[in-house]
C-alpha cells in the first residue's frame, strides 16, 4: 500500500495549513489568496470551487505542465480531467466536501509503453469566502521523483490503491511529522527496501488510528463510475 506518499513534505505542509487555519470550525475559511499558503506548495496545487460544477480558481505550474496551459477558470471535469480519471478525481473532492475533512488517495496510472506510476492526492475542503458550507477544494498532486515528467493527459487510471479520510487531522499530522523525523536519521541499503519499510511504518500508524482519526473509504471503481 503506497501510503508513504501521505508523508510527503508537501502533504504534511498542506495538512498543517488546513489544521491551523481551521481552528475550532468544521472546515477552514479561505478567501482565495494563494499567497497565504506555503510558497513551495504552489506548483503542485490546484484550487477548485463548486458552482455547482467544479471550476479551477488556481492551477500551479506543475499542474499546468501535466494537464495543459490556460485551464484556470475552466470547468474541471467537463473540459480538463474527463473520462474515468476525471470521475475518479471528482469522487475524491466529493468525499472531502461531504465529510468536511481532508482525503488522501493513491492511485496506479497506466502510462504509454506499458509502464505504471503510483501518484498521490491530498484534497482539503474549504469554505470559500462567505460560503455557509465547504464548497472549495485545494488539491495537492504528489508525484514521486522518478515520474516527475508524467503527463496526466496521456495516462489512464488503472486502479485506486487506497483512500483515507483524515477525520481528525491533528493526530494524523503529528504521526506523519514523527515518521519524517525517523526517516531522516535512518538509512536503508536500497531505495526499494526503504520504500517498503516506509509503507510498513505508515500502514501500522493507519491501523492504529483507524476508527479514531482515520476512516478507510472504499476505493474508486472505474466499473462502478
């Protein structure tokens, strides 16, 4: 289970921003100013609002490179991310808004030439400006370095490996930060072994937090969608 992507530094930074901004409210309020977010996150972020159809409010440079330029203001699932992959992405946003909590997903994509790539997503819900209910999502794409040149327009959804609702983000954030600290001071013989150990580390954490801070959601099925 590729859960180590949840401990990506950008995922931790977005989760920290969401948690600190929320305070005691069900979801944080956000006025649309991307400069309020950590600057290093911006290339891999996309902000959308449901009107009721999802529209891009902001698209970072890496998202633009992977999805195409000139898409800010476009209807997300009618003009940009269409087909099974678009329905999968929309379902993550639907869950984040319905539960009013961040949702993490890791999916396996089929690439040209028969290769595959596992890509993570962290979608965080917000109340946009004066909205009475969460109606905006700031989504982070988490792409491993070996797949940084991936073009999502040429990729196909193979399967969603895992979907987690972070219903109590505070404890989850604390465990992720502790995992990052451990990984920085420990080494492994090979990257493959290190990745397997990181997945095992976080799988144990998720098992411990399931039912209190984390809910395992049913992965998206292309057949059902």
